[in-house]
């Protein structure tokens, strides 16, 4: 029945020409004949339809950067070579001319659209030629692979006839096309997907506009061409599979009819006592379940192998190993019958047991796994002692075995047994006794740890499992101490966070409430009203900024932020940020000292988020630097990373604990009256960590320094 359900739809009432394998190749033939014969690809026509958009021109023009960047890059490429050729004026002159020619070409790229369009068009034409050449190779493969097909097709619109082979000869397969059966439709419009990758091309697809052509006629496979058909062996394999499956299904049907009529068995046949059943019931209940399940799986494996052996018999049909084929089938059927019988009988006998719950409970107490787990559970209450016990048992067993051997061979007593006893058995007993005493000491100190006394470390002796356990206890003790310290710090920071958030939110809120009440006074002047409204607007904006920053740093800390990474020039980004704040630094009487590299530093980052990092650090320096001092801003490449740093002299005393400066709402005590939210460094640190970078803060007296690093190209 399994073979019927699994393979019946593929073979019952079907021929080879109804199979999915043949249909797939037929569809491929119809598609390829349209491409290579009926409406072949015209490379020249495709070239005529090539277009170059302004977007493609701009892409090609700016692919290597702006005009100045490309010119600087060319000069940089030739600089060393020209300097090295100083002793060879002729070579130096040639290099200069070559450099100038490339620079002129780049300048023309930026001044003449048609100049760029010609380059793009030429590249596309070259790729079309490569595409056409590859299709010519595919055409040869097509004619060689499908030479057994005959066809006669007429273009309905033009009347042009395409013919190959004798379509009127006796055929094993025929498909007609026309108004009644449906036309063979060929679409000559196609999009050429160029597999030849080119960085300077924006698009790698060239659309070719064509038309829909209809063809009538027929496609056949002449019987005389069957010997040349590639599927001849597949056809023979299909027929062999069909005959084999039909034979199996007929035999199974006869067996079912026999079981339902004259050979009808009863359940008592299976439940009656027999030698096989008695043997089966002697096994532990879990072993019975395992044997039944394992037999069912093996039976399933064999019936599955039988099905695949029949359906995929290409090896036997191609090599005509019929005897081997029959032997393999018989071998699989024999083992399938054995394991299927065991699984069916085992299932019936187990079902009889499952109906008696009390009997099953008694059987389970004698199960193999139950007895094994019950014995091992007590042995490994303490794992190290358990392993030592097993080792001692093994030593005792070997010692007893050796003692028995010396009774048979007394000459081995002194030369073999005595050295083994002295150097193995006796040291093992001594080690066991020593470890037992060490275990007692560990247990005593563990009890002290449990009672809260964490001052005394457990002594670590040697490298035994007990010593490792003692070391783990010491690490646990140290971890508990650190955890208590961190917990105390966390509680303190939590209290400070609540206090600071309450203070920073209450200050503008109190002002809003106060000035709202003042506005209710009808006797105030219009000038006072405008001033109060302006104050309300400032305080509201301040409150909004605090709340937005709080939500943003909370969102970043949870990692619930989507980064849109792209290749960013960090040097250019920092220049823009400094340009925006330069005037503010001058107004604050701060001298800005900037050290940037002469070349761009690229990194894959979220440009908007990384701008926020730079902006926050510059604003932090602007707000908290001592007036009349210098602020140092540096960007440099250090190995595989980009390092951005800001150094300034703090206007307020910072204290020693710099780690807490990146906590939310954490500021130096004397700076709490400033307009900062206390979230600048926390936001910058979160953004850096989201980019797998890091932000480090260091303080040396009043010198405050922040360093941000991120992976760069």
C-alpha cells in the first residue's frame, strides 16, 4: 500500500511521455527552438536599441569620486613613479604626459555628456557581443541534444516555414499547434541579463524590444529516431519500473483478497502463547519497545529502498543486469518481511500489555533503564567521588584478576603482579584516602560559605577533580563578592538616576507651571505676556529634548535600533561637523585645534547616527570646557580602526570615577545647572557599541579625553 500511495500517481495509466522528466525537456525544446530557430537573437538589432540614461552617465562619471578627488587620485598614483624617474628625463616626460592625458580625460568626463555616453555604450556593445557568442555555443548544444525531434512550423503572420526531419513518419510522440490546439507562441522581446560583471556600469540588463509570433504545425519524435534519443535508456527504465510496480500491486491485491476470504486470521492467532512470544515477553519492557520501534524503522527503510530501487532502476536497465536487479529486490523483500513481522507482532503484544495499567507499572520497575538510572543516581550524587569510586573499582577488579592469573602462572607473581600492586593499586588507595580527607575539608568550608562567611578561601591542592572543585568554589566566592559590590553600585546608580531624572524633568516643568499661572493674570502687560510665552516655549523645548534623549538612549541600550550602514568618509564628516560648530567655539572663547589626515578614512557606518556621535562630543566639549582654553580634535587611522578623540580642560571638577560619566543623566555635580541632558556621552557610547566600536573616557586632573574607535577600511 505504501508503494501504491507513494508512486501510483506516476505510473497508473501513464506512459513515459506523460512523465515530468519528459515534459520538462519538451518545454525546454519549445523554448530553445523559439530562441535559436524561429526568432533567433540579433546582436546588431540589440545594439541599436541600447540607450544610455543621464543617471548612467552620472554613475559612470562619479564612480571613482568627484572631479577633484579623481584628479588628486591620479596625481597621487603617478607622484612616486615620476619622482623615481628623476634620473631618466625621457621616462619622466612620458609618465607626466600619460598622467596629464588621464587627467584631461577625467575633465572631459565631467564636461561632456556625449563623451561619457560613448564609453558606456561601447561597454554595453562589447557585453552584447559576448552574450551573442555565448548563445552561439548554446545553439550548437541545442541542435546536438535535440536532434531526435522533427518539426514543421509555419509563422502565421509571415508564412515563413521552418522544417527539420520527417514529421509524417511513424512517430512515438506528436504535438500539434494551430487555431484548434493552440499556437506555439514565441516572444522575441527579451531582457539580456549580462553575466559579465563591470563595476562602471550602473545596470547589467539590456531590454530588447521584439514581438509576439504565432506558429502552427507540429513537433514529433519519429520512431526511427528513438535509438538516437537521449531518453532511450530512461524510457526502458520507466517501463521496467511500471511492470515491476504493477506486479507488486497485483500480488498485494491477491494477498488481501486471500486474507479476507479463506485465509482470514483471527486476533487469537497472534495472542496465543508461542515460543517467540515467550522469548519476547522475557525482555525488559523498555527493550521490547525499542525492539518494536527499531524493527518498524528498519522495515520502513527497506520498503522505501524497494520503491526507489524499482522507480530509479536506470543502472540496471542501462547495463542489463537483470539477475542482479531481481536478486536485490528479493533481498530487500525478505528483510522487509522479517522486520515488518517483528514490528507488527511486537505492537500487538505491547498493546495487550498497555491495556493492563497495573501490570505495566510492575513491568516498568524491572525495566533496564529504570534499574540502570537508579543505580547510577546514588553513585554520582557527588561526581568527583563517583569517578574516583569507579577508578578504585577498576583497580580492584584488575588486582583481583591479576591475583587469579598468578595462581595459574606463579612465576608472574614477583615479576609482574608485585610491581603493579606496589606502583598502581597501593598508590590508588592512598590517593583515594587523601582525597576523602580533602573532600571533608571542602565540605566544611562550603558550609561556611553557605552561612555567609566569605573571608576564607578554600585551599587548592594539586590538579585533581577535587582541586578543580575547590578552585571553582573560590571563583564562586569571588563572584559573589563582586556581585554584591555591583549590586550596591547598581542600587546607588539607580537612586542617582531617579533623583537626576526627577530633577532635570521637574525644573522645566516647574517653570512651565509657574509661567502658565502668571499668564492667567489679566493685569500683566503685553510685553510681559510675550516674555512669559518665550520662556514657556524655551522650557517646553528643553523638556521635549530631555524626554526624546531619554527615549533614544533607552532604545539604543535595548539594541532595538536599525542601522543603515554605508561607506562614509569619516574625514569629510568630521570637517562638516567642525564647520557647523566653529563659530560657537569662537563665541565661547575656546581655541579649536583640529588634526585631520590628508587622505579620506572610510568606514561602513550609519551616517546619521555617526554624525550624532561627533556632534554630541563636540557639544560636550563646547559646554563643559574652561573658557580661554584649547580643545583638541583628532582623527587618525590606527591599524584596522579609525580613532576619533576630543580633549579639553573641564570647567568643573570631574572626580576619579570616570566609568560613571557615560551613565544616563550622569554629570559632574557642579555642572547640574547647565542645559545638558546628561545623555550625550551615553548616546554616543550606545551608537559606538551598535557599530561594534567602543567609547573610552579618561580623566587626568582637569584634562578630559574621549576616544571613539570603529572598524575602518
